[in-house]
């Protein structure tokens, strides 16, 4: 019987209501363990997870709306040639050592985790077939997939999870040991069952700690392979349980992946082989794509000046989505004329402080639209905080209007005048540290400051290894920089905005500088609370409040959120399920 | 001859040691912390300190030098401090064939263009041919190699699609594949190189052609071919070979920009990236190899003098 439109709409309405009908305090979102069990979540569970993550749309509710995205067109087989942008050599693929997006984009195709985020940034079971969270949010019990093997034929079981945990917890081996700091213990319950006990509830445990790609700490490695080939070789040709296995890795020349026939999903991967070549430089990667040497670009973000050129090419597909990250102009609060030594005072009191007036003027003068147009060819989103639009649910759509940092040239000039620098007169020349690659962006900013405030900013390009040292030591006036791969609010708030954040002047002279670039007790307590809050609505409120304070009190001049741009040849089919912002999962990709 | 060789070899090793030592201390004097860069998004001061201790970077610079030098004498160049700590010897061993392949092909292309161009230009001095060759030589010298590289990619890779735009294929995967990946970068590098050599050959030949012994040779009734290839060219090549020797060594380390355009990771890029990342062991190893190439190519040039001109004695 053919259903009427009214019936479909009624059904969609019911699904929508059901998806949102859960007790916010319930970490299971009103779902039973059976509904949460794998290998595939029930439709109801998926809709609820999407709703909880703020990512549920009408399209998901349409009959068949959940399945189309996962299906790839084109046929299986073939070789995909990829160029990895902005890198000359893939130094390592050992999850214990990788720290760059361009690396975990590759390992996500080779190694597995207990969880993996999907294209809506909702965590899904990867090696975990099922999991149960205790009511107090302190224990997570995982049932593992059975009958799996690593690429070298070794069987996968709970011992590999324990081994990975022990390896990643060891700071001598792993650079991600701190990610596991909240884990009190990991027990083996059975050959295919493990239980994590946390010291404190942690809302981001599934998406941050256990995520196979961006998490890295619990990306499952093969003990047998590491012991046999040694850590150095494992870094080149890691062995995992992922859809592709590494068959060759020549430093500076590239990585070859081949289909792993025993992958747990017999439908994946589709491709026989992937060749990944590191390509540094803007023109070389464009020429390689246009010449047909490569059909897909991964790695570092594509240079914005290429996007319109690619869009004009009828043989290419350009897909743009919000990207997970933020970029800012960092202002040293220990240097005149923007010196602020106490960010805890009420706003009206802070507005009487000349140093704060200057900081706010510098933030208000950021003509983000012009900057994005000139430095990023229009491909970025104005930023006012560390919470990015890719975190859909947590992102405050109105922060641009609510923030004290909203572009206001007259207000900025008035503040600067009140601080003793009318029309920028008498304002000292400040230095802004940029990387050599972002010198142009720095010059665009300097031009905006000149135009809006009449002040001179000297752009100083420094290699990353030098600039980061100055930043850590608090030896800078201004610095252009920020974060990428931020899928969870903690990636912004915990890592950057707290007094104890790992980037907050971490190697400063503590006798001279009690804190780094920012310190606010309320932001600290809000962040402490949100990071252990499983109630999503409450967490959202705490996250947005903390984000608003960091914006209003000028932790830095928030500038923009990057966009995630995927460019590939039309012969490549990238289904929606593989379109995860910041990642380059290729397991469902086919060739026409 | 043997004692000359021995003296030169000892001298060469001293030069290499001096260069490597200088670079060792200079690199540690310049600002930049490799561990802070490596732990950019992970770890705090404790982790930084622990990693420095693990890498031996917390010791005094003289102790570090002593350890490095002693290991180097035993053939151990150490490991990269980044990523999976790949051995420096392996990094260099993988990059060197790419650089040598590219440099040799560029050198061959340069010679094939430069020798006839130089001879024609010198023997037809101040004619239209000479002016045309000179014009092209100046063009070759004036064009930045990376610009020429991009133009070649746009024409032969992107538009005509005859040749690949990027990458390197080792010779053991087929001579043709090796050649077609290297021909464009080799032309980009070899063009400027050929212009220098052609100008050098021209001026050197002009000097020789006007000498007394050439007048005598002509008076003896030798054919122009015998005059050129039997007498003039060998004598004219002595200063040219000096330039070729230095230029070839420069090619090895200086092809970095073109290597970048064609996404070929050669020795130059290993060195540059090592410096930018403050990857001390990689820089030390690469500098050692580059200085060895410089020193030994100059040694070969000196030995060639004796072969070309028997009047030059190497003792």
C-alpha cells in the first residue's frame, strides 16, 4: 500500500519526538543495552545518538534515509592514487608517536580502536561490539568482536587491548599517556571482554580517549608485530586489524596500502590498493591532481587559493564542510601595553584596566570577514571561541553577536583611545610570530590592524620549532596559531583555555609569570565540571558558558574556524559515511 | 701519486670532521627546541624534560658531541629524534639514490647541451649563431629552476599528460619508469647548469684558440676537427672541469627546490627539513655525506687534471 505524504510526515514527527525523548541525566540516552549493542546500532539508537549529538536532521528520518549514505557507487577493486598535502615525508605511523592529522588519517585506514566516530561525529563501535556504561559513569565494559586477526595473522583479543593500554600509558613510549590519566584501571574480564574504570566521570571518554583516529592512545596495536619488527619499523609499516594493511613504506616516497581480506566487515574495503604520496608545496599537488597522477587529496588542509581553481575544473569534486579547529591571535598578557595580570575581576572592573582595553580593542578590531576573504579566499568561518561549528551540538550559533569580540571598529578605536592611544598614536610596534607558511596571513592581519586602529604590527616569521618555544616560554607579543582535529569541547577548553592547559605557557618561568596567556577561575571550574558531565544538555550549557567567558575576557583574539575541504577526481566515489571532517577514511570509497 | 692520494684523503677526512663539528655546535647555538616542537600537542614540562633525558639532550653539548663522534667513528650515525626514530643511515640511504639519479641525469643533460653550444659559440664568435647561443645561455641562467619546473609540469604533465607531474620511481622498477619520472626535474636543474658550462667552455676555448700553439697546429695543416678535438678542447677543459666539479657537488645538495616541486625527497630536503625541525642526528649525518661529496668530487677533479694535461703532476 502506498503511504501518503501525511503519513510519512506523521511517522517522521514520531521518530523525531522519540529520538529526543530521553532523560538528559541518563548517559544511555534512554536506550537499553540491547539497542546499543553492535555490530550495528538499532535505527532508534542511532537516531537518539544523533539527536543527543545535535546532528539529527529531517533527512535522517526519511524512509531509507539512514542507509543511502553508507552505500558507495561504482565497483569494487582498483588502485586509488592519493597525494598527502603539505608534507614531504610520513615520518611515522605508530599511534604512540603520531601527533598530526595527516598521520592519523592514514592510520585510521590501517588500525582500529574500540570506537570510531562516524560522519556525524557520533561514536560507533569499532573493535567494540557492545559496551555498557555504569550509572555513575565510572565504568565502561566492552564486549570485543571475536574471530578477528591482525594483518600478520595473529588473533585479536582482550590481551591486545591491555597491551595497547600499557604501552600508551608509558610516557617513555607514548606521547599520549596523559590522555589516559583519568583511567584508574583496565581489567580483562574474559578473552573478549574488558572493563575500564575511570577516576572521574568523563563525557569525552568514547570520542576522545577511545577514538581510533583522533584519540590515538587506544588505537589497538599488535604486540607480536612490534616485538618482531621493532618499534622503528612498526612506525613505518604498522600492523593492525583495519581495512587496509601497509605493504610498503619508503620514506619520502610514500605508503602503499592493500586490501585486508579478513577485515571484520566482508563488504569493506572496496579498493584493492591505495598509494599515498607525500607532496609538499601548493602548485605540485595541484598539478599532480590535474595531470591525473593522483585522484584524491588528503593530509594537511588544501591551500585556500586552490579551491576556486579546483571548483572550476569539471573533472574534480570539491566538498566543503565545517572543520574541527580554531585559529587565534594570541596576546601576551605579561607585556605592555596589553598587560593583564588578573582575569578574575568582573567585566565592568576589567574594562577600567588599560591593558584589558588594549586587548579588547585588538580583538574587536579583527575584521574577520575581510581576513577570511583575503587570507583564506573566503574559505573559513569567523571564530569567536574554541568551540567549533563541527561540534554542531555544542557550538553556539549566536556567539558572533553575543561576544565582546564581535567586530566593532568604532568601539575598538574608542577603547584604544581611552587606553591612551588615540588613532593608534604612541602605540608601540608589536611583533607577531607566524610560521613561514602563514606569513601572508600575518601580513593581512597587520594590514587590518593598520587600517582599523592605525597601529603597526611587525610580522615575524619563525620556524615552528622556534615559535612554539617562544610561545611556551611566554616570550612573544602576539602569535598567530591554534588547534586542529578538535572533535570534542575538551579539545578546545581543556587543552587550551584552562589555567592548567597544556599549551598555557607550559615552560614559562613560573616565578615571573604565575600563569601563561590566560587564567580564569570560573572557566576552570566550568570546564572541570563539563568534562565530567554525562548530561548532554547540561554539558552544552557549561561548555557554552565557559566558551563565552574566554571570548569576552579575551583569552586571545579568536579569528576563524577552518573549513574541511575534500577534493578528489570525479572517478572517485566518496560515500557520505566516509566523509568524516578531518579524516580520510577510504574503506567505502570506490572508483567509477 | 700514491702519497698524493693519501695526503688528499687525510685532508678530506679532516675537512669533513671540521665541517661536521662546526655544524654540530652551530646547530645547538641557534634557537629552536626539537622536543617542544615534537610534543606540540602532547605533554607538559615534565614530559619535555623526560624526553630530553631519553634522547640525551639534557647533557652538556660537549658530552653530546663526544657521544656523537665516538658513535660516528663506529659507523653509527644515530637515529632521527622524531617519529619512530628511524636510523639516520637508512634515511640517507633512501634519499641518496634519488638525489644521485637526479643529479647525474641533470648533469648529462647539461653536458649534452653545453659542450656543443660552447664549441659552436666559440668557433663562430660574434656571429648570429654565437649571439643566439649566448641569448639562450642567459635565458637559462636567468630562469629560476623552480619556475621552469612548474612550467614544464604544466606543459608536459598537466596539459599534454605525457610525463608524470610528481614522484620518483627507483631504477629497479624499470629504466623507463625511472627516466620518465626524472626527466622533467633533470631538465629544470640541468638548464641553468648547462648555461654556466656553455659560457665557461666558450670563454676558455676562445683563449685557447688564440694561443701560439694553436697557430702552430693550424700551420701544420691539421683539419679543423683535429684542431678542435685534439688540441683546443682538451686544453680548454681544465678550468671547465674545476667548475663542473664544484657545480656537480652543488647539484647534490642544491636541487632541493626542484625536488620540492616534483615531490622527490632527496638529500637536500633531508638536510633542510632536519635543520627546520632541529633534528640534530639527521642534520649531522646529512652534512657529513654532503661534505664527503664535495670533498671527493674535488679530489676527482684534481685527479682528472693529470689525465687531461700530462704536464700537471700530482705529486
